[in-house]
């Protein structure tokens, strides 16, 4: 699995090079660059409540803003795209019903590359495209506990973590000038497809707080049913829906 994930970017680059070599010289290659904003909506185990974060079943995050930069190399019928995204998610609530306060925040920096295929569908009034990308996602964040059972009150930073993922998107480019277009996109992202692990930041301390100090999307190897210190019993999937709107400039 690791070999496949690591080789994918090189495969994309190789396919792009072959496509460029096979593209007739008279065909026009269009370069597009742009920036935009959006909203990330956490799904699967990435969403939930602060109490679910406390009990280890979910990450308990709510929707948050996104900013991004995008580049496209337009070829005959498809684009090779590259993108950098920065999203910020948070949530506030109780650790248990009516007890304890938990304040969550997490940021995700994503680097993406992949093909995008233009669709010619006469029934739609605007041109559509579909895409798939490979992503390198960097997670960081912090958590504040106040009056929470079995956890000392303080603000704790999460140890940064990197995961590989894949995304599927659909969108449209609407021309707003001779060399400008509005790029509207929605994507579903599997953000920890590869690299899940348990990270014991304070190895040997055997405290409940240790489980919150890393991304810990793998099962706690010391999990025992009913244990207050080792309570994350399953792998956790980090998925999201991303809505973005941006402006692209053609060259």
C-alpha cells in the first residue's frame, strides 16, 4: 500500500508528460492560476460532538473556512491540476452532559495533484468537469480542557501528523472575461486513507491526556473495555466535504 501511495505522484507526472508529448503541436496548452475561498465540512469520524471527542469515538469538529491556491495545465479534454488548501475547524461544548468544557481547534494543510476531465453535456447550461486527486494532508491543533473529569485543566497542543488521502470532485468553470473564469467546486475527501497510526507522545506515562496529544486515528494498542486511560477502541476515519469558489486567470 505504501509503495502504491508513494508512486502515485510520479505516475501522474509521467502520464502528464506522455500526454504532452502526444498532444499535437497545433493544440493549445492553457495555463491557469488562481485563488479562492470555501468551507470544509467534516464527515464520518472527523465530525461529531465534544463529548464524542472526549470518549474517543469522533474528533468532534464543526465546519470551518478554507483558503486555497490552484493551478491547471489545460490539455485536450482534460487538465492536470495542482492545489494547496488551508482549512481551520473548531468546536466548543461539554465533555459529558452538563459537565466540563472542551474547546477544540484543528488546522489542515493539504497539497493535491491529479487529473480533471472536462465533460461536454448539452443538457447543462455551464461546462462541467470531474476530477480525482492524491493529497498529502498535514494536521495540527490544540485542545483546551476546563473542569473535565480525569484530565487536568489546561491547553494542550496536538503533535503534528501527516496522512495521505484521495479526493473526488465535480465543478464548473464559468467565464467572466477573456482570460478569467469563476471556478466552483465540490469535493469529497478521504483524508487518512494511508498512514493511520497510534502515536504515544508521552510513552509510559499511562494517563488519559496522552490519547488527545496526537491524531491517533488507529486503535489504542493498550485498549481494554472500561479502561479510563486507554479508551480509543477503533480506527477513526477522517473524511470531509469541501465547497470552494475561486478565480482563475489564463495565460
